[in-house]
C-alpha cells in the first residue's frame, strides 16, 4: 500500500490512533518501530501540529527509513 499523497500537507492528529496506525503500516515490517516512534513523539508534543510529509521526513531522519512511495 502506498501513501495517500493527498494527506502530505494535512496535519497529523495524535488523538486519532487509526491515523498513526495508517502511517506506521506504510513501513511494513518496521511498523512496530514506527508506531513506537510516533507515540513517543505525540506524547511529548513533537508532531502534534506537523504535516504527514513532515512526519515521514522525521521518520527518515531519526529511524533511517525511506519515505514511502
């Protein structure tokens, strides 16, 4: 499953677990690692007001996982 590029400019909503799961699932076998990353960043307020694309870039920067197509 590829990412929904229409969401790239939409802010992530940390209160919507299904939205975090959608992002994590884009990373296949690494989805648990990504979900942990997302939850920890949401908890400390680091991704509460950033776009999906920004989140993908942060995942790439911090976890070394390429942005999904």
